[in-house]
C-alpha cells in the first residue's frame, strides 16, 4: 500500500472519522484508524462499536490530489497518527506500508515510521440493506437534534431514555426526548413515500456526534434504517449508529392540551433574566427559581434566593399575560436549555397549575416544536 | 455607602482585582472583594496574602460615570459578585449598603441583595515606603517575564527556585530563573539613577499574574521595592507581591563562555521540527529527542523514538554549522519553551559536549538574552 495525498484534505476526513474513535474502548484495535486503499480511492474508518464513521476520498476527484501507488490496507494508532499528520511540514504527505505493518509517513524532510496493525483483524461494519431511504435537509436535522437532545437522560438507570425517539409516519418525522423531568418534541414534514414507516430510538450521544460531522457545506443527509442500526450518509461520509432496544414510553399524553395561565416572552430576554436568577439558585441546595404571574396587575416577576449569599428579584417584560394568578417554581437550568433551543424568537409559555408541567412553544409555530418542564414543589 | 457607575468600566477593574482573589484561601474574608468609597473615588482591593491588587476608579474622571451618593466600605463575595455584575441587564449599576452589611445591587429591572461583610475585618495591605522608584516599559517587562518564567521551578522542594531573581545595578536590570535543568537570563538597560541597587527574588507566579493585568493600553510600570514586598503601579492599578526570602544560587558561572559546535536556526522552523519529534518522545518513558550535528557533511538531523509506536527522523535546515561533530539528547519540552521565547527570530545554538549544557541566543543580540538547557545522558 502506497499513496500520496493533499494533507489539508486528508486532515479534514481524518477529523471526521476520529470522532468515532475512543481511547477508552475495551477492544484495542478500535483505538486505531483503518485505511483501505483501492484503485478507486482511500477509505478511512473509525469506530467505538456504538458509532462507526467511514470517509471515502476518491482518486477520481482531482482536488483530493490522491495518487494511488499500490493498493492495500493498514490500521494505525489513531490519536498519535492524527497528531503527526497535523504537524507535518509540507502540503503533501506520502504513506507507504512496509514489512511487518511498519508504515512510513513522509512529508518534506520529515520521515516517520509507525507501528501498524493488520487490517484483517479490524471488526466488520454492519451491512445496512434497505431501499427505503429518507433524505433530510442537513440544517433542519441539526436543528432537530439540538432542540431535542437537551431533554435526553444521561442516567444509565433507564437506558431507553438516553435515546431520542424518532417516529416516521404519514410523511412526518416526530422526534421526542425526555428524562422524565422535561420533554422536547419536534416535528418535521417530509416529502417522502407515504408508505415509509419507522419507529426507532437512536442514542442521544450518536446524534450529537452526527451533528458535529455535518459541516456547513453539507446540504442533505440520507437516512437508512435496518434491524438494529441506522446509517446517515452525507456526501462521501457514512455515519453508523446502533439503535436502542426496547419500547419508548408513550409521551403524547404527557403534553397538556389546555392551560389556565398564558404569557409571551422574547426568548433571549427571558433567558438573560433566568441566568441572573440562577446565579443565586446555584448557591442554594435546591437550585430553584420562582416565577410569579399576576394578570390582574399585568406583572411577571422572577425570584432567586440563597440563604448564604443573598437574593434577587426582577420584573419581566411578559406580553399578553392572561388567565389565573400563579406562583410556580422550577429548575432554572432546564429553563435555560429550553430557551436556548428557541434561538431569537418569541415564545408562548402556558401553565396549568403550580404542580403540573408547563410548556414553551414558538408563538409563530406552536404545532411543530414544544418544550415541556415539570415544576418543583417548594411547599 | 451608595454609588452608581458605568458597568463596563467597573467590570474591567473588577477583572483586574479578581486575579488576586483565590477561592482556596485559608482566610475566609480574602474570598471577598473590598470596596472603599470616598469622595475622590472607589478603591477595589483583592488579595490572596501573596499577591494583592488595588484598582482605583476616580470620581473626577467623567468616562467612569461614577456618581458618589454616600461614602463607606464593604466586602462582597468576589466570585459571586463578579458573576452578577457581568450578567446585569443595563449599562449602569447602582450599589447601596444597607443595614447589617446587606448590599443592594440594581440595574434596570433587576435587584440583587447580597450578604456583605464588615470591611474593617479585611487585612491591611503592606505599606511600601521608598523614594527609589524604577519606571519600566510595560511591553519590555512583559517580554522579560515571558522569557524567564519558563525556567522557574514549580517544585516546592527548593522554594527559592520558584522565583525570578532580579538584580538592578549599574543602570541594568538582570532577570534570571532556573529550575536546575535549564536557565533563562534576560538583561535590560535602564535610564535610571546609577545609585539604585536592588537584589530581590519575586515569585514566578506573581510575575505571571502581573503580566496578565498589564493590558495593551499600559505603557509604563513603576516598580517600588521594600523590605519584603514589591509594588508595581500601572496607571490606577497597584500590584503588590511578597518577595521570596533567601539567597538565590550563583548562576553566572553556569553559562559556558566557549563552545565547540555552533549552528544557527530560524526559531519557528526549529520549533516545528522539535514539536514533531516530541510526538514520539512523549510516547516513550524517557521523553528525549536526539540531535546529530555533522559539520563535515553540513548536516543536522533530529531523531525521536518510541519503542511502542515508531520513530521519526528529520533533516534540519541549520545555517553556519561549524566545529566538532556531536550527538546530543535533551528534553524536547524544554527546547520548545526556549524556542517559543525567541518569537520569529534567528538564533544561534552553541554546544560544548554531549553532557554539558548548551545555549540559545538571538543571532542579532547575543548579549541580552540567553536560554540554557542541560542535556540528558542516554548512554
């Protein structure tokens, strides 16, 4: 195996594949990066058994400057190899596998020899064999992930809640996550065959990594689902994740259909006020802020308190306040995550009672995105 | 005590003073920020007993927008107070001390009440009473600190080596640091009274913090030295540090006066090559790279090796190589620190033998700056 390649292009693909490689794996060869060179091009593979990423560098695409000397394969220590490639002195690098998997890496005056491993010992990636593929807009997919992943549980006690529940039916993609204290739900209309139907749970961590591999230059992502794996293809990069097994809890009935107190806020403004109030709640043992809504006087006030360091009180600029007077307490960190997911928009907050979950939706599009937060009992 | 002030200006001064405040102090009140308000202005003080920083905000300077309502003093929890001030919603903040040191902080719709402490319980800063002051160019002082602090020891076993030795004599400032493996020495000519003579050891950590408080807008720093304290005054900010007690080792005789092999490099180019070689040495248990200099063939080669992962060999672009053939091994991290301290310049490296310290100096100005590194015996 021998090739030369444009270093900057190689680094970009290496960075993508390295996201899947963990130094903590229990399978030693998975700390390595697999390189397979054919006449068609170079395939890089990284995996931590949960996630696998493949990047293909085509020999036909001139901008890759890939010159195939002789075909073959090798596994190289990923972290170490990546550090070397990033520090090489010239724009081009040459890699050649010699005897005993010893691999020579050259760039200008620098010549590295790296101990490689036999690529035949590298585990095979899952085969995903389906003709039902769904094409998603990359920007929309990234937004959907960012908006729902905040509610994913990081408690391994209920593994199913560490995933995002994706339901594809009736040309609509529904994504839900909940850690049982809060819930995020996002819907997207899709222009796909009406008979495509899936119901899967993808680990939240996988989707976060997927998001990171999707650069701003990626327009579309193709999603293919098999028995226990999902594959996302973006350009020449393939991203595999295992699926979580089990039944996701029924979440639709958790979302209240009516409310007794409503108010609207500018999301970034409310976020700033919550951040200030949480400075105090963080110094307290229960981390709770209180919101008081009084439609009679048209006043919304937020309170934070810590017996040790002090307290804060702030009048909020709530619009269209209506319904019943209410005092409600909640974890400000859940509220901050939820508010950040809305970006620079106006939101409507709807409350039922001081002990029932309340909801946040965009004022302009209440049907496709909802954040739900369970309050904290303080009395 | 009551005042209002421009928030951005207050934050800048707060940031400076907070450098001195540690949450790990054994004296509880030193986790606080002291505010003393007089008709003349507001003095902020922070201290960790080793370092103390004072910042004065003048009421006469209109750009501070300081409105003094009533004079007084208070100590407020520094970290917490700083976080609040940075998150306040408006450009102006108002602070008022009420009963029992309760302090009200207002900005727009937000009102914080913070539990303060009696400023009379805050330790007094040292009094530095000297008429012999030395004015230093701030940029030169920062460079001197950056160039010497790399060789300061962080081993508390020989506390004296955790400082930088400053000798002021014959209108020259000499700064030396050594951790016994390497040594950095810098000289500056000063236009001061010929009878000013000082010989002090300032903790390296103090000088690093001093460097950080000196923004690009600071032109000059006034240095005043007393029995066991040094004071640096930059504009309206005063920086106090304790001095280290004891005798600094005699270092001048450590610097070789002759050499048997000499070569010149571009500092950033050599740094890149050392960084590549150290990728391998870092994977090895002894962290050593080897330099081979052969004046007969005009070749300089660097080698790095790790039995586990591989090795590297690189030809270096050394100029004016002369003297005897030499192979020498050293810690590449010491070399990297030294090379970074030269910036974008050409340097001359002079060797005596494989076991004797070697030196690096700027080719253009060999008298005022020298880095010395002790090699590692590998045979």
